[in-house]
C-alpha cells in the first residue's frame, strides 16, 4: 500500500452521532408515572439520561478531535516528505496537498455534525423536561383543589413583642403542594425540603440545587427566581420562600422535626426565626387567607408553660 493509501485507511474517522442518542421519550415515562412522586422520578431519570448522554457525547467528540488532529499531522508530514523526495513531480505534490485539504474538510464536517447533534440533544432534553414540568404543575394544581395541604402551626410566644412560628414536619407530597401554594412554583426535586444537610445536625443549607452562588446566602438568587413569572419550577433546597417585602425575604425552613418561619435581611448573612409580633401576624394572615379560599387547612397550637 502506498503512503496515500495508508493515510486514507488511517483517516477512517469515528462514526457519526446516532440520532436515537439524543432523543428522550418523555411520553413513555409519564404514561407509567401515575402519581406526582412518580412524575418526579421520571424527571430525575431524564436528567440522569441526559447527563450520561452528554458525557458520552463529550468523550466521543474529544476522541474525534484527537484522531482528526493526528491524521492531519500525519498527512502534512507525508506531503512534506513527498515534496522533499519528488521536488520535480508537481503531480505528487498536488495529490498530497489535495489529500491534506480533503482530510481537513472531512474533519470539519464531522466536527460540525457532532456540534449539531449536541445542540439537538440539548433541545430535546429541554423540551422533554418542560413536558414533565408542565405535567407536574397540572397534577399539583389538581391535587391542591381536591386535597389541600394540612398544616399544624405552633406559636411560641417569647414575650409580648416576639414569637417563633413552627409547623410540624410535613411529607414530600405536602411540601411540593405547599411550595406551589406559597411560592407559585413547584420544586425541581421531590424531596427538596428534606436534604441531608438540613435533616442532620448543624445549620440549615442555603444552597440551591443549581445556579447557586458558591459562597454566602442564596437569598438574592431566591428573590430572582420568585420574580421570574415565566418559570414554573425552581430549585428550592431545604426551604420554601414565602414572600418578601422590601429588603426582607421570608422562608419556611426545614429544621429536623419542625419547619420554622424565618426572616432574612437580603444584605445580611444570617436569618432569624425570632419574629416581631406584627410580622408574625402578617405571615399567619397569608395562611388564614388560603384557608378561607379552601387552598389549605391549618390548625394552630399554643404550647402551655409547665
């Protein structure tokens, strides 16, 4: 085999991306997901499949680039060798240059093909994710109408001016319903309120599942998500944002056996569960309104002093 033939054998590039690798059959998942929790499991499965697909795509694409660069380098060296040994043979030189250019063009086309496949895969994932999100929202809204969340609130009076509001621990489904009721959005993760970092000893986590700052409280990010009317879901973690006024954000934060109402000044680093009486009444007034609208059931308890 001559040099050109050897290079042509070497230049056999990795296979083109397969169309089925970037397709996410969301309908088949949702048909098997009869409950809200099962729909969230389908959402998690979709994320896992997309993550695996993107990792595989990146590995294959990197392999393609490495192989292509190797082949181009070899072709260029072959051309230089031909030129050195056959300086008076323009046909050989022309053939070598043409092969280098063809190799470069072939690599460019394959690279573009893989880039297009990555874009299509991302679009397919986003569309599938949106379908699951919309289905979860529909199911949550239907459940809210048929079976409003039941909550038990204990008011701890510290003085005539201050108190602490604590809700009894709720389950995963109730936390999803409550998130929709309070924040207007469903969480992106089913067990968002019961992350390990808030179920164990220590301070409650203030980091979201995604798009969160690496340092400092995520309150500004939470406010931005609350204000985004186009988003139907949000990556809450260990907390449910209630509402905010001015520079104060209100959250219901999971703390083991209870869920406390906290207020956080956006410019400060800490939140406080000790509320002024007027502010605590402002919070409870929201739940009274939801009770009146039939969107929640609330039982209030006052602990008696021993």
